[in-house]
């Protein structure tokens, strides 16, 4: 009975049908034709790139009645059993679920017995990197000197976790990410064979979301066929995958090019029900086509790419998603100042006798007031609690630059009102993250934000920090404890709200 699952129905049966791995296919075919096969192979690469399929094809071809041959005949009993997965001399094992030393000992025990039907007994171990250290050690001796009738084919998505002693005893083939164009051509061929109507733009969208994995792409294709009732359109694929409409992305890009802050905010509000990472990925994919068409200036593309990279860093550090979304896109309209220009303007500054006015006059201080503070204000999502004007007024009236020393930038917080204390309790984490990320990027080294109470002495702060090296302020636990100690118990009962 034939399978209706496309990934199984169109699984390659020989190396000529293998998609996107022509160099590996040619090498393995030549070794099979010449009867010069190795006793152990390691296939590594992205999931869905053809590793397991190649292992099965290789095993089937070795056991074909017409061997040595580069292609199996598909007619002999051995080929038919291999295709149905019932060949007694092809033993497959999942390294993720059979990873212990006892599992490998059982496998080694099977190598003692000669093949039942064919010339070889072939062991395929998938996800081999999941084996325990003891299991690898048990396999080592057999892998180095197996019986003449035994072949090993190991497959993994993470070859760096495979011990060097194993790697050195195998022929290693690295399966590359399959080019989108080859996957797209393969998908179109399948749809034509199945008699399914489609729009080419819809197939391109499916392929992009398959991320170079043919198996994942075929799985998405199967979903699209069922969702669209065998008529795959771009609209149906966008609905199925939750893709952002191209017209929205066009509007967003136009707003960035024309530095229209209001249009950016309005457009983002229409799509902020999607995950921030998904929006950034969609925008990146959309821009790829613009690069080749030359529709956007290189400087703008570079600024957008830099902003997306910083946005991903913010997401990774656990910053609120909505805050990250608005910050990332607003950053794209800010003119970039190169590090070289910044350094050429800087002069050596001695902080020892520097006066401490409300607005700092040194380069590092100017960066904070002229770059970081506007970014925090721009990224503020106004609500009934915190307006842009109140936030800016509280920052300027409360935060005083103290000094910059050994990559630590010290700010003294002198609260003039309970209102500002409440506002900065909500926005403290945003100010700290923006300061560290933006200043680190500008001066080319990591900058650490340090909080000082209004009457706190810097030297005492240093001693306090030295006693907390095992739990620095930079982690979330430290931030929560810090907020509690400086702003009161209430500060950790309610996380910052951006609704």
C-alpha cells in the first residue's frame, strides 16, 4: 500500500534522486561501482538534508543482487525488502532512545552473526551524538576492526558532540543545506505529478519557511495541500503559516526609508499580535529580494540589519517582546554614527576633576543623553501610567552622571518626587539594557551600568559589588533584588507593564 505522506512517497530510492547533495552522491556511487567501500561512515548535516535516506540507499545498493553497482536494480528481493524496511541485514537504531552501553552491547553482539541474506550486515545508527560516553567507548573497538561483512553508517545533526576517536575511524560526509531553488523545483515537480494547482509565490513562501530542510518543506507542503483543498495560493499559505502581508512589509520599509516614526508605530500596532522574532524574520526574508533588485540604499540596509541583530540580542536577554519590537524598528530610522567618526571626535578625559552638572559634557555622557535617552523615550509605549514627557522629565531630573571607569558607567539616582520614583521603577530595566547595548556597540567594548543612591559613595559601591561576584547585578535575580532594595517591596510585585 502506497503512502499518502509526501515525505515518504517521494523519498529518494537511489542517489540520482537525492536532492541537493550531488557531490556526496557522486562519491558514494563511485565507491559502490568500484567495490571500494569503507567499513564505517559518518553522515552529518541539517535535519531533512538527506542523511538517513542516503544511508538506506547505500545499504540497499550494497545488498543488491547486481552489486557492485552504483544504482540498485529495484527488482531483486533484496531491493524490495530494503524498500519496505524489512531487510534482515539492515539494522537501524535510534541513538536518542537507545543510547546506553547495554544497547550498544546488544548491537555488538549482533555483529558476531553473519548476514542472513546478502553479502553484508549493515548497521545504521541515527542521532549517534546522543550516545553516552560509555556507549561510545564500547562501540570504539568494533568500529575500528569490525568483521569483514559488517558496515556501519552513523548519522548526526551535531558532529561536534561525536568523540574524536569515533570521527577518526569513519569516512565523514557533511551534508550541506539544500539550496532553496533546488527544493522549489523539486516541490513543483511533485505538485505537477499529483495534479495540484498552485501559485509559484506560494511555493516560494513554503520553501523559505522550510529553512533548507527538504523533509520540513514537504511537511509544510502537505499541510498547504490540505488547508487549501488542493489549490495552493499565496493567501492560503500566508494564512496557514501566519505570514505577514507583503503590503504591510512594503509600508514598513517605506516608513523606515522616509524616517516616518508615526507610520512605523502605526504599522507595528497592526501586526504586534505576531511574535517579535517572527516579525523580524519575516522582514529579513522580505529584504533579501530588495537586495538583488537594488531598491534600497546599502546604508539603509546595513542600518536595518544592525537593528535586527540588536533586536535578537534583546530577545535573547529576556527583554519584553513588545518593547523590543518597537525599539528595533525605531532604531532603523536613527542615523548611524560610525565608531571611527566617534573615536576621531573623542579626546582623553580625566574624570578626577570633572564637574557634575545636570547635563554631562564628556563624550561618554553625551552619548548617554543624546543617544540612549532618546532611544528609551522613543521606545516608550505611552499609557495612562507613563507618558513620554513624564518619562523624559524624570530621567533628566533624577539621573546624574557620576563617572566612567573600567568599563563601568556610574549614575546617581536622586529622586525629587514619588511620581518619578514610580515611573523609573517601571522603566529602570529598559534604561539599563539600552545603556549597556548602545554604549557597548559605540565604544567597541562591553559597558556595565551601575546604579548609585543619591548619597552613595562609589568606593563603597565597588566593595559591595566585589562581595556579589557570584551573583552580579547583570542577571535577572540581581535586578529584582536591586529593585526591591532601592525602590521598595512593591517594585517586584508587579512587573513593568506596556499595555
